[in-house]
């Protein structure tokens, strides 16, 4: 060690060791630009060779818009490495100014470049005709290029939006999620059917179009039943939703129905043979805004109506009567009057009282129901600690799911996908396991056994990995593993005595839980693979055919 050379950070020798090292940043806007990354890398490699630079690190953003830094993990990581001092290079090579970003505020683009420059890292635009050396001419041309990059996005956005509005006015489908009981059919320029598009599939040719088609007859019957229950029987969203779930009728996503799905179906003009486009818009990555009715684009959807126009019109009238648009002060006044009449407030009382907005409206306007309560001077007696710690435990569930995903990939070589907001993982397109939190009840006396309450979140497939919390609900006490298809309702009670009834297995540590999950999920994956593998031809006796060998003596 006495003869070793120590290069201290910040010294001239340390800087010289990084002087000829560079990182490259490449970005393409859409996944359809399949060769854009390779083309950029080739141009950058030629520039690096010309400048005698060695590319030691690559930051990539594939299929990412350049309008803002959000959603660009490659650029975010690059900036973080530069700011933290972890960058072992002095140059960043970018194909051109537009690949760095098409920021609508050109000062934002300049800010990120200044951050790099402030930390001793220089940015070079390899395909540009100017040298980014800080000279007056370079600064002028670079700013013009930034404005041009931003303006290109603005002009393209206007052209694309105009084209989409025209296509929608002709009755073709333009983006957006499909409703229940509808399918997408790709047609050519002469409106001849080509193939049905599944979820996630896109048309291949610019001249092709997408039109709507009916789903199965059973789905159409469900849609008519929903309208009949709402219009003729005057059933509420909740009553309709409950009957569908009790009848074990899945929605178009294969999940349970919710109140919001019922209202969406009742307002969907696709069911009367019309396309409606431009209800909302999000221009250039800005906030989603609702457009006025006169800006909506309507077109004949070239599909036979599932619901007759009279029934649909009656449904819209009833929906309009249910909408109550009042000021926030009036919302609080009505909430205060309800408190005087009922003596207390909760979600059920608010949702069932005529003239009072739904609980979701109070959450949207005031941030939370407790905030609305505080504004009218009402104090909730129940423990709301779970609301305050919801984000904390959601992040913890996500960390547990990530750790399990890494282990399954590293140890078993499984292909794992994150699902359900990051708290679950899917294997081969099927739900493998979902992580949930069970809180311990704090109101039980000293003579009662501990009791935990779990909200199962309407999960019906895969395994449930439960984090049971301690008495303070601030730390994890143990783990449970149980099937998702329980006979219990929305809430599951998980005392130690109830574990056998729920077929649950307890684990004291996360490592032991992971070991069990590796066994179960590995066996399930192998069994699924065995089902897909071609089977051997069998004889009439059910045994594989084998060639007999003659033995000579």
C-alpha cells in the first residue's frame, strides 16, 4: 500500500483521468422508431472516434417523449450521477439538440445543460453544425435549435389532433380504452375488414383504420340489462353492480364491477352507434382538461346500436338529474345540515342523503373527507391512522414486491411483471401474488386475543402475501400466505385462531415467506409450461409408443 498511487477527488491528475471518457445519451420518442437508437449510437461513435473519446457509459430513454423530464429515467439517472459526483466522465455525447429534449420551455433544456456544466461535465451535440463551446455564435444557434425543437412538437401536435378529429368524424375509432361489449376491427382504405385487434395491438399501415364491432351476444345482453335496471327499475349504481358481481359476471377486464363502470356504460354513446372524440385533451404533456360540448367531435360509428335512442336519452336525463354542481361553500353548508339532522357523519350517511354530494366529490374538492369534516367543526371519533399511513405502507408493499420479483428472476429465471400499482407480480400473464397489509385492532381489551383486519381489495386470483402489523401498527409482526379465493367478504379477520379456517400459513420473517413463494410459484410455472408442451402420442392403453428391439442370442 505504501507504493500505491492515490488519486484524490478534485485533483488535476484525477481530472486528467476522466478527460477522454464520455457518456452517451440516446432517446427515441416512440417504440415504432426501431432503428433510431442504433442510428444515434453510430453517429455518436463516429464523433467519439474523431475526438479521441472513449464511451464508458450509456443512458437510454426508449419510447419516451422529450417534452419534459418526467418519465425519462435515462436522463434523470444521468443528471443524478452528475450532481452526486458519481460520473466517471467529463463529456456527454448527444446526437442533436432535439434528442436532449423538446422542452416547451427552452429554459428548462438550458437548465439541465447548465447543471452538467456546473459539475464539470461538457455536453456535445454530435450531429449539429456548431461546436458547443460557449461562444456567442454557438449560444445563439443552440437557442434557436431549442426553439425549433419545441415548435416542431407544437406544430405536430396541432396536425395530429386535426387529423384525429377528422378520422373520428368519419366514424372510425381513435385511441382510448374500449368499453364493455365492444371490439376493434382493423379495416383497409376501402373499409374491408382485415383482422380483429386485441388489447395492446395497433394497426400497421397509415391507410388502415379501426372501427367498432359488437362483442359477444352475452355482453350485449348485459348492456341492455344495465340500461333496463337503471331506466325502468330505477336501480342505483351500487345495486346494479352488486347484482352483476353476485351473478359472477366479469367486466371487460375480467374483474369485478364498480359503481364507476356502471355510470361509464350508461353515458357511452358507442352503444347507440356513435363515436365521440375530444371530450378531454392533454396538449403537449400538460394537465388533462375537459373540453366544452361544442368542441366534441361526433361521428357515425358504423355499428348497429345496442341500445335504442329513446332508452339512451332517458338514461342521460336521469344521469343529469343525479349530477349536482354547487359551490364548495354550499357543499359544506349541506354537509353541516346533514350533521344536525343525523347527529353524526360517515360515508354511508353522506351517500344516501338526498341533495348531498357523493363522498368522492368531497375528497376531490377538499383533499379528504376528514378535511371537509374539520371545516364544519366535526371531529371523527374513529381511528383514522390508517389514512395517514396509507402511503407509507403502500411504498412498503411495493418494496416487498420488488424484492420478490428480483429473487424470482435471479434464482429461478422467471419472467416477472409488476401489477396492481406495484404491489403484485404476474407470471406468464397470470396473477402470481399480491402483497397486502393487515392492521391490528387497537380497541380490544387485555383479555382478548389480537385481531387483524384485512381489506382484500376484490382480488380473486393468485396468492395473498399479508404483512400483519404489530399493536402500534408501525412495524411488521409476521407474514401470512393464503389463497385469494376466500369465502369471506370484503374484509377478512386474521386472528391466530382463524388461520386454519382461511388455509393460511404463518412466517416469522420475509426470507421464509420468499422461500415458500419460490417453491409454490416455481411449481405453478413448471406445471403451466408442462400444459403448453406438446404431449407424446399415446397408444390405446395410454402409454407412449416405443420401438421394440430384437435381442439376438
